[in-house]
């Protein structure tokens, strides 16, 4: 969980405690090598919201939303439950840096 927290902080570019759609898409590209379509992103956030409401913040009746740290933990656990291999903690942190989240402006300290 600590490693996921570090990964989350690296990817939370604006340090607001939530991964915006843009931040989540950039993390997904860096970690898995592919982008999420807008409908896939919405479905992912809704999935988390259905199973772990405290893992997301969703606007009423619309698209969008943000992923919170418990939501990221839920998604990684779901991957493991399905027998899929999520990126390891080091590659997740590297993915955050690769996506440009940990560079400049002293933001790298969020990744420790």
C-alpha cells in the first residue's frame, strides 16, 4: 500500500489528493502503454464507485470524476484477483516520472 501511495503522489500532478481524468490517462499510458478511451475511463470510475464509493469522487449525473488513493488500491487488487500482473511498485513510480509527474518544481518530493 505504501508503494501505491508513492505512485499515487507521483501521478497527482496538481497535488490535490485525487487523480483527474488527465492524470489517470497519463498514468495508464505510462504503465500499460495504451490510452483509455473516454467511455472506458468513465466505466472504470463507475466500477470503482459501485464497489468502493470512497475510492472516487463522481459528479452527479455526468461524465468525469476523479480517482482517490483507495480507488487505485481497489483497481490493483482487482487486477491481482483476476490473475493479471499490474506494474510493480518501482515501475509504477517510474511510470509517474516517465509521464512527467515527478519532474521539476520540487514535485519529486511527493514521490518519496
